[in-house]
C-alpha cells in the first residue's frame, strides 16, 4: 500500500522528467520491451551511476565490492524457482570462504573492501558468536515463531547447555571423585574430572536442556499470553541465580562454582584416530598453527551446527507436529477442537527449542574455554527474542539474518560506528578522546555508542515494526496477512493499494 504508492509517484516523476528534457514517448517505448529487459536494465543503470559517483569522489571501486554487486545482480536476474535455492547456497558459499578471505586480508592481500560507516568486516571471533547466536535464535523461533508461545526465559536453556558442557568437559567434577576420560582431546596427563569428547558433550547438553524445557513446560503451558511470558521469565531468572550462587556458600556443594565460573573447558577435536584416517583436525588448538586458523576451525564447526539446526527446524515445520504448532499459533481453541493435544504439542515445542539452545550453550562454552554466570542475564533472552522479531517471526532465513545483524552490532558494529563518528569533524564539536569520559555516551564531542546500545536496538525494532511489521524477511503466511488481511477482518477494513 503506502510503499506501492510512493513507488508509483517516483515512476511518474521519472517519466515526466524524461519528457521534460525532450525524450518523447519514453514510457510507451519502454513498456514494449520484454519483461526480462525491463527487469535487467534499471538495477544495472543504477549500479553504473553509483560507481561513477564514487569514482568522481576520488574513491576507486574495490574489486571485492564490484564482485559482490555482480553476484547480487546475477541472483536478481534468476527466476524465483532457481533463486530460492541459489540465494542460500551462494550465502553459504561466501560464509564458508570467509575465513580464507579474512586470512588474506591480514596477510596484506586486500581482498575485503571497507564498509561505509561500519569500516571493517566482522572479525573471526565475531563470526563465531554470530553463528552461535543464530543457532539459538532458530531454536527460539520454534517456540515463538512456530507455536506462538512467548518465551522470555530462553537464556535458561543456553545456561543449562553451557554448564552441562562444563561438567562433562572440565576438571570441575574431580571434587566429587568423578574422574574418567572418553574421546577428549587436549587433556593433560593426570588431570582429574570428567573429560568426554566435545561432540558427545553437545548431545548430553542438548538432552539436559530439552529436559529443562519439558520441566518448565508441563506445569506452565496451561497458561496463555502474558501469564506464560511471566512464568518463563521467572524460570530464566531462577537458572541465572542458581548459576551465580551455586557454590558451597549458597548450595552447600559446588554445583556451578559461583561467580568465578568453571574453567578451563576442553577444546574440540576429532582425536588422533580420526585424524590419522581422515583430514579432520585432532585438536583445534594444537594443530591450528595460529590464532586465525584456530578460530576458523571453531567457525566452520559452528556453521555446521547451524546448518543442522536449520535442517531440523525446516523439517519440523513441515512435519505433522509443525503443522500442529502453526495451528495452535493461529487459533488455539480451533486447534483443540480439531483434536490437537495442546499440552503435549506445546511441550514438544519447548523441548525442541531448548535442545538447540543447549547445543549452542555447550559449544559457546568450549569456544570461550569457560562458563561464567554473567553471560546468562535476562538481557540475553530479550536480545535473542529481538533477533527473531527483527528477522521475521516464523521465517528461518529471516531469523538468521536478524541474529547476524544484531550480534554484529553488539560485538563490533556499534563500536565501529562510534569510531567513524569520532574520526569526523562535523563542525559542531571536534572529538577529543583525551578529555572524553568513557562513562558517558557523549563527552567532549566523542560518541560512546555501546552505552547507547539498548536504545539503538529499541529504535531499530520500532522502525522495523513501523515500516516492515513482518520483519526483514517475513514468513509467507504473515506477509499475506499484512497485505490481504485475515479471515475475521471485515473486507472494507483491509487496506488496498491506491488506484491509478
């Protein structure tokens, strides 16, 4: 509607402008062209003009940016039936090549171009965190996007997975007389505690988190709406307090080691036997050679786990259980009348979402080489929920895009924007970093963007809800609801595009 009206006014202004400069019947001649030409020429002309403007400003186009624009243009020209598969495969290919491009950049080969305002591309550490948070966002999307259950305590499953990973892959259990090792790598000789293969630990952590989802689901899923949200919020706060006070002082036995947390946690690896028979690394830390390669192994592993999460999420969505979740989301009373068991179906949603949250928590603990209670605050639950809302509730690809964007802003993006701002002289006040107060958002002209992060995230969500209420990549069903209305909305109340 409103956007379509603006587009039509812009098109009219364009054709009238051509007629004003002497180009006769331009619109009629253009409409006689084939649909492919009408689709292919405008973005090509716009890109050409932008490149000329950038060149005129004395900044020659970077080969990497031109290559990226060419890839986007080819994808744009593909038919939808092909593009729906080509687009995710292209993004996946670029994601898998990213560590190589980043390593070349550090070696001075200048393969990555500078992003306006944000400056550099994300570092490898940030890319690992983006993949892990995308995994958690896809897990939360099962609960919120598929089943329509508002969960404000998703951080609890993240914490359960992380501490489960710490228990089964660190010396922490030695104080209870539990000392054994199976498939672990990088464990010094004689070190006590439980040391299982990190890949087995991920499954154990996922099972424990799923059990936590069932425990919270069974007594609380009879509630609806705000009441359910409050209960899940309370569950998240309980788990956070247990993590913070679960030492000998608070519990009488050392469950979580309290504020110091549990560390070190065993690194991932595939062991000497698999390394000798395949090309898989035996130990991510020892055989990586340098820090970039070390983080790259974590990154590729996180991408593999994210792909498994996406595959399972899509298969669940298209299964009989997934259709039952969507039915409950659309109309719980009608779903119950059609014979869908509400409690069991909702519990499966919580358990499924918690499962992937546990995997992400355990892997993140291994990446950080430790677990600390300050990582599991209430703000993490809200942060992950914002990723789902921003990307598009119910759409897996939109959720991944929202998670990548917000995680990048949180890890590096806002700091880079502040650096760009502080490097400029806007003739209002010149930034003086020497006299700036780091505890203030603005001090002596300097911008400290991380202090404004909560307000910036809130502004982003408000703008998206105003101008794109379905999210960046809305789910098809929700998009149709926004554009065409729903079954219980009077026909005269549905907004239509303005007529010619």
